[in-house]
C-alpha cells in the first residue's frame, strides 16, 4: 500500500482515538460509553493492521485480531452483562473535574507529554509520526487515569482503566517491542476480567461509596461485639 | 474583471435561488424519518412568497433597529455569497474572499439580528439573542482553528486561493478530520439539532427562532432567506473543500452547467445527510453544549497541531 | 517646529490658568475660552505630528537650572501625540456642555483646568526623551488624573476609588523608578540610550518595566483600579483616561522595550500570555457588569490585552528574526491602540450623556432610550459595532491584522511557541466574539425596548456639543475602517512593510451597490404596508418593563458556561416553621461573584503590611521614656557591631 496514505490513515486514527477518549470522558449514558469503548478498541486494532500493512510483520495482524476479539467484542459483552446486573444506566456524577474542564485538562496533558517526550525524542530515534503516536499513547494512559478518578460509577472506572490499557498498547506499538506487547495485552485483559468478575462476585452496586454502605452493617456488628 | 462580474451574478443567483430548497429538503427528510409525509419540496418558496406578500407588523416598543436589521441581514448574506466560490473561481477577486472578513460579515448580520431580538421588549426575543450570542461566541475558537489549519496548509487566508488549491484534492488525507468540526459549526450556525431546534416554539429549546419571533411579513422572509443563504454557504465550504469533483471546470457555459449539476447533486446529498444526522440525535441541553464544542475544539486543535508539527 | 511646540505648551498652560482666574465666575465664557484653547493646541499638535510622520524627527533640549532635558518627537511619539490630540479635541468639544452639568461653579472650572493639565502632561510624557523628564510628566499625569478621579469627592465610593487608584498607580511608579535607576546606572546618562545589561539584570529591568507600565495600562492582574476609577470619574475624564492615558503606558512599554538590548524569548511569551489573559478576563468580567461605565472599563482591559498580544507577537517574531511579520504585528498593535482610543472615548462620552440623562449608571434601570436620545444611541451603536470588531469599522481592521500575524506563525521553528500562539489565537477569537455579545447586551439593554425606570422614560437628548464631540470620533471610526487599505498601504510603503489586507473600500462599494439593488427589489416585490402594534405578551393586555429581558439575564448563559472563572457563590439560607422544612418562614438568598484578584492577590500583601505595621506600632507607641532610650542604646550597639564587623 502507499506509505503516504498509511501515514495519513495513522494520523487520522490517532486523532480519532483521542476524540473517542474525550467522548468517553463526557458521556453519561453507559450503553453509549460501552459502544464508544468498543469503537476505541476497533480503531486501535486498525492501527495495528496499518502497521502490518506497512511492515508486513504478522505479529501485528495477530495483535489486531486479538484486540478485536477481546476488546471490541468480549469485554463490551461482559460490561453490558455487568451493567444489566447492576441495573444502572447513567453515571451523572463527577469528582473534581467537570466534563468540559477534563477535556481541556486532556488537551493540556497532550501538550505536556509532547514536551516531556521532546527531550528524549532523539534517544528514542523515532520519526515524527511515530513520536506523535507515542505522545498519544502516553496521554491516553494519563487520560485514563483522569477518567478513573473523575467518574463515580465502578463500571465507568473500569472503562477508564481499559482506556489506559489501550494507551499502553498504543505506546508499545509505536515504540515497537512486539513480544512485550502481546504479554502485556494478555496480562491486562486478564486483570480486567478479574476486576469484572470481582465486582460480580461481590454483588457490588454501582459505586464504591455504595459498597462501603453495604459493608457498614458488618462494621456496626464488629463495634457491638467490641462494646460487649 | 468580466469573469468576476459573471462570477458575482452566477454565485448570487444560484445561492439565492437554491437557499430555500434545502430548508424544505431537510424538513422533508426529517419528516420521512418520523414517519410523516412532510412538506412539499418547494414549500419554503411558497412560504417566502406568502411572507413577502404580507404586511409587516412592528412592535410599539421597537425602534429603527427592527426596521433596519432584516435589510442588513440580507445584504450581509448577499455580500458573503461573493466570498465563497460555488461553481468556479474568477481570475480576479478584488479583495473578496478573505476568510476572516467573511466570518465577521456574518457576525455583523448576527449582531443586528440579536439587537432586533432585544428591540421589541419581548422576553422571548431577549432570551433568543442572549443564547445566540453565547453560543456563537463559544463556537468562534473552533471556527478560527479550522480556518487557521487551512491557512497553514495552503498558506493563504482567501477562499478563492484555498478552493483553487483543494480543487485537485486535499493535500493531506488527515485534513478530512476537519470535516467533523466543520459539520458541528454548520449545525450550530444554521440552528439545527443538537444545538438548537428549528421546529419548535418552546421556550426551553428556542434559540434562533426566539430571536426572530417578533419579525413578521417581509422582514421575516428576509431573515429566513438570509439564514438559508448562510446554510448554503457553509455547505458550499464543506463541499468545495472535501468533495471538489466537478468544481472549477474551464470557464464556459457547459463547464458552469456541469459544475452546477455536480454542486446540486453533492449539496442534496449533504442536506439529506444533515437531515439524517438530525433525526438520529436528540437536542442537547443548552449547558451541555460546551462539551460538544470542547470536543470539536480539541479535534480541530490536534489536527492543527499535526499539520504544524509533523 | 520647536516654536510650535512651545506654542502648544504655552496655550495649554494658559488654558490651565484661565479657569482658575475666575474660579467663582458663574458665566461659562472663561471655561469656553480655555476649552477652545485646548482644541487649538490639539490641532497644532496634530499638524506638528503629521509633519513628523511625513518628514523627519524633531529633537530639542530644555534647560532647567543648568540641566539639559532632551525632548524628541520621532514617529512613535508623533503617533501617540495624534491619539492624544484627536481624543483631546473631541473631549474638549464634549466638555463645553458637559462641564456645565456640575452643581458647583468651582468644580466646573477645576474640571476644565485639570483637564488641560492632564492633556499637557500626557503630551509631554510622550515627547520626553529623558528619564527624569519622563518621570516628572508621568507623575504629573498620575496626580492630575488622581485629582480628576476624586472629582466627586463627597461620595464615599469615589473616595475609595480615588485612593485605590492612587495607591495602584504609585506602586507602578515605584517599579518604574527602580527600572530607571537600573538604566541610569548602566548607561550613566539620563537620556534614552540603549542599555547593555547582563541577561539577568535585563530580565529584571524587563519585569519592573512590565509591571510599572502594566499597572498603568490595566494589564491583568494589575487591572483592578480601572474598574473603580472609571465609574467614579466624570465621563469626559473617563474618555481621556481610557482612551488615551492607558495608551501612554503602552507607549512607555514600547519605548523602553526598544532601549533594552538582547531581548529574550520569554519576555515576548510573557507579554503574549498576560495579554491573552487580560483580553479574555477583561471581556468576561465586562459581560456580567451592570454598571455601564464599569462595563466599558473592563472592556478597556480587554483591548489593552489585545494590544499587548500584538506587542508580544512583535517580540516573538523579532526574536526569531522575522522582521517582516514582526513589524506587521507592531503596526497592528499601534493601529489597535489608535482605534481603541477612538471608539472607547466615543463610547465613554455617549455613556456619559446617557448617565447624565438618566442619573444612574445601572443599566438595569435604563432601556428604551433610543426614542428620546436618537443621536446618542446612533453614536453609541457605531462605537459598539467598532469595538465588536465588525466590518467595515476600524476595530475590525486591527483585529484582522492580528489574526493574519497569527496565521503566519507557521514560519516559527519551535513547536512549543507555535502551540502557544495557536492557543492564544483561539482565545483571542473567543475574546472578540464575546466582545460582540457584550456590546449587544450594552446597546440592547440600555437603548432598546421599554424604559425600565421613570428617569429613563423622561430622558432628554444630550446637548449639541455633547453630540458633536463623539460624532467626530464616530465618523473617524467609519472612515478609517473603510479606507484602512489605502491608509495602511501608505504607511506600509513608508515603513517598508506590506500588509496583506482585503480592500475594504471595494467591498464597501460593492456592499452599497448590492444594498441599493436589494432594497429596490425588495421594495417592489414585497408588501409595502406596515402596521404598528403591541408586542405579544403571552396574553397579557399591556406589556410592562418588568417583562423584558434584563442585563443579568442576558449574560446568564455566559456566566454559567464560564462559571469556573466567575466562581459564583450562591448563598441560600431558608428557615421553616416546621421541623421537616416544608412551610417556608423566611430566608436569605444571595448570589455573588468572586472578586478573585482582590481576595487572593491584593488582600494578602495588604494583610501582611497591616500585620507588620501593627507590630511596629507596638514598639513605637510605648509611652515611657526608658524604652526609647533602650532603643537608642540598642541601635548604637548594633551600629557599633556592624562597623566593627565591616571595617576591619
């Protein structure tokens, strides 16, 4: 394929990743959040396919397939299932940051990481497009962090975590250490699965605070024991 | 010189004649999606003619602003038509075509429209102009960033030059990303869902409609026509930037005719897709609009960043 | 030439003295003579500076007790003299009627006399080419403006404003004195000559100069005095202060930036950032303001921000040695300074007429003035359109130039700078759009719809002099806008800069032709009948002013959108008859916006000074003799120890 076109497609998909992330930041509806997440992973796998097309290395294709299967299909299904069990549909509460300000903070994060990485750009020895990919990957990790602390419902926190993980995959794609990439992906996905099953196992409700309330009766029970 | 006059006449006539068509086309598409039959495709023309024939009623509270605003609006819109080449690019353009001047001429029209909204002393008008000015001011950074990107890539701030350069296709495929913020700008400036709902007269959702609520007869027709013109112009910007097939053919009768037909087809497709977009999304709350704009801003800024830095 | 300058000086001196001769004279003839003299002086200096702009610089020296004070009128100074003179001329015409509105005769005379002093001092600040002379006239300018702010000294509010202004401006002057000392130590002469300081010292010099001039110009965060001083002072003085005095500070900044050699990159960036912040915050605060003159004052902060943005751009492009673009930026800034002085004085003067007619500054009590004050409202409208940067008026042209400079930032090599410029550009765009919203509010609420109070209903049109003064400025706004292409091309050829501007003259002519044709067509095909009827009030028979949209209602969406900047505090304390909180008894609800700069920036140092002085007060205020003798003893001991340590 035409290398120039591949570069342009890479650029477009990188920007789309950022935009999808900001949509995740600001959406309240859980259904569309999960859909946007699966789209996010789809774009990520598209990037991997682009890598395959430009370098011809089949591990990229394998990674893309793995991403599509696990992140665009399996995990969203699991999340939907969890959501269905929790019987919640929206997450309208924000901690510390309102959606608009978190979008601007993510812009700041991108700019900031741009200048952090400009110091080690020569050391990494990357072309400017790859360098941009590294920046976006790193900022996705940071934005994922931001989603985790600024949203209240557990299920959105998980999506934030998954966004972080996508950022890690993106980073490794652009820095280019494939075995590590596969290892990490499997590891991370496992972790997510564990997290989700944990929630289900606990019968945890929508948010951490609710969960603490549930634990409260036990707390009182212990207190009563102590008084006696 | 002659080609510019030809351009001016063709451009103005085409836009003025086509402007009402898209209004009713979008209405028709939405109606079909809602399972209704919808208005006739030329209903907007009948409406305008009907309004032109009615007498205009002015409020006792109103002043010269109310009487002047419709004319200023239509004149500004017509002048703005000269800034956006629709079918072909003339040899000389006499200082027309500056993007920022184009934006600010439209802003002048909006300024007077907002004043006219306040003029009658009705609560609806004031509400409309307050909201319109707020929305149009927070959309402004996005518009500027979009056009700054184009200015960087094509090293020009003139529509004629930029369209001349894009008529052979975009330089970078990544400029396609600008399509999304441009469509958001289009939806905002033409008062469409999710930013504004042009259909209802409900105070919660009214923005643009509330502002021209006190207009009547001929004046209302002028206001409607000028917002139709604005819609065609913004659509033409999108079409000529991203889908330049058939644009700027060699200057002859056949060339212009072919360009016109190509433009008609492309713009009908665009209008239908606007209708479809509108049918698929709900009206957003007024104070959740900044989120949409923030995302559009981020998108356009990152595109600009890429164009500058990569 | 020097003779003409002397003439200007003497005429202005005469116009200071004349009203003071007949201080208690009720008849207005002396005041009129004095004002006409001011106009004459302004005309002479316009002539003079046009000569300088077309020909060559004038430089001369004044000897005061053996010391030579050099004066220089170069193109920069001449340009600012033109600003001062045009505004001074129009304000003088305006004041012929305006001065007669004051109750006490003494005050009328003092107003004219002080105004002459104010204009004189501003002109000579600009002419001075000597540190001491500059400082002398600078202080004269500060003091005369301080006295003018304190004009309505009976009011508590005015007293506070005057003292606030005085303290701020003197703090600024302290920074200036410090930087002048630095320059003097370095160059060894009081004349303006290029310095050669180490990078560190020149940075300090830059900071002190920026703070000193920034305070006077109203740069955020030193802007707070504007919002107090402008509403308190008479409107003609607000027009002068906002139109001209803050430009003199800009002049000082530019003048001294030329002196410092080895400019560093971060200076330009700092000016750009502070300019952007000033522009944005200025207009955001202006939007929520209900006091008409305070709204205009905040908008001045915005415009100073815009001028600073272009100065910052100039410095950045100069650093990257792109002089062609840098000069465009500098000219854009100067042109905006000129334009702002025109339309802001226009707005302040018309606002003064409105305030005189309605006896209130609160725009919530105005409305409907367009019917009684037709010409004033038209003039205000022209000012509002110009300040909202709408074509074809002059405000648009300078903003267009700044945008074009921004669009050329691709030629800078550093990505960081490019990004900063882009973000600054988008905020600048936001600013100009918000300015339009702000002036829709100002014009719409003040002049349109139904009067909101009895005074507004009975308002009378201003006197003819109070219309002529602003009218000249309004015509200038339009002419300069329409002929901007020709004017700037002419200047550009002289200075060797090319401005890539659209020819607004062609476009205006085109618009006019289209307008005439469109009007004729519409008139012929449309229905010619019209009817006047009442606004639909949702079924209520007659509409009253309480049903209109208010100023605070108008700015509410913006206040909500920018709530993180305004930080509105909502206090809601209801009490109830019952324990469940159902039956409402009474309550308190209030909505206030945070005064960020006062609460977090100005008050903490003030509190610290208070604290320290309280401690010192305790030391000093002991009544017994012994403790004082103890202090003397301790001081001598300390001195002895110091001497013993140092001299060895």
